[in-house]
């Protein structure tokens, strides 16, 4: 049986999409001729940022630390990165 996705996971997913778009645009600005390098750089930055946000929640006690939030943020960000790459290739 499938579990329902919690609302906070959806929030992390949908916030990850514009974050991925923004990161990919920034990386493409600095490396316009290197699509693979910019995609890899934006993905690593996305993963680091999502985990850093959750780590901040753990250290400060503000918010709820959960690794699944990182995965949902990275999944949304990957869609954003892919959308920019597809538009760039067209």
C-alpha cells in the first residue's frame, strides 16, 4: 500500500524546483559552453544546500531534521535543472 506524501515533503519538492532552476542559470552564466560541468556543479550545490538546511535545523533545534526532506528537495531541484538544460538545448 502506498503512503501519502506529507505536506512538508511536498513543500520541499516544490521549493526545490525553482532552486534548481536558479542554480542552473547561475552555473550556466559562469560556464556557458560547458553544459555537463554546469549541470554537475548545480547538482552538487543543490545537494549541499538542501542538506545544509536540514543540518541547520538539527543544530539550532529550529524545525524538524529529517533526511527525507533532503531527498524531496533534491528531486525537485533535479527537475528544475533538467528543465533549464532542455530549454538550453532547444
